[in-house]
C-alpha cells in the first residue's frame, strides 16, 4: 500500500503540483489554507506633499520661488514693484484655481466686531488682553481659513519634493 501511495504522490506532484485528497488523508496530512495576502497599503499622500504641491504650482504658474530666492537688493523699488504686480496676479490666480479661501471673521477691518468664540486657533487677541476677554474688539485682520482644496493628483512616480525641475538647454 505504501508503494502505491508513494507512486501516486510522486506522479501527482510531478504533473499537477498537488496531492490528491485521498492520498493526503491516507498519509495523515491535512490541507492548510494559504493565508490571504494582506492588502497592499494605499500610499496616502503625506500632509507635506500637498504643501509642496502648492509651492510647485506657484512656482510653475508665477515663478514665486524664483522671486523669493532671488537677491533683489540690486534692483530699484520701481523694478521690484513692476515684477511684484505681475507675480501677485499670477500667484492669486494659481491659488484660486486649487484652493478656496474664506475669511475667519467676515467683517470690516478697523471696526468693532463681536466674537462668536475665542478659539485661539482661529482668533488671536491683541493688545492689553484681560484675564476674562471682552465680547469683542477692533478687527485688525479677518484671517483666512481653507474651505476647499482641489489639488491635481500627482502623476506616476512624480517626486513631490521636486518643486521645479532644473532646466538644461541642449545646444
């Protein structure tokens, strides 16, 4: 009987890669269920990837990083002003295309404003602030909060840390 089981096992494994159920049972073997492979983790973008992506968009659309990294001390105020006007428009357009912003307090700066809350993350109290803050004060800056972010997805193996690739002209 063992010789027949040996031949059947040998040829079954040779031709099909598995033992027949009756041979496995006769040999006292039990089938193991193969563990299910763990699902591949989805690579969620890091928080910093979005910030770097916005910086790359501002560089691409308005050359903001080039301007900020440039030493402008040799230029006159008129020259810098002319560049800043164009830079401002291009940067604002790029930002508005991918991010929707709204004021934290929608009021008129320089006027008295009642505070709905004194959440330190959204309202910064300035001046001589008593231990028990008053119900309002003069609005000096509306603040900004992000309402919506709609960044394009990064393509393939695009490295989010590359703000702008180097440009090399081949002659």
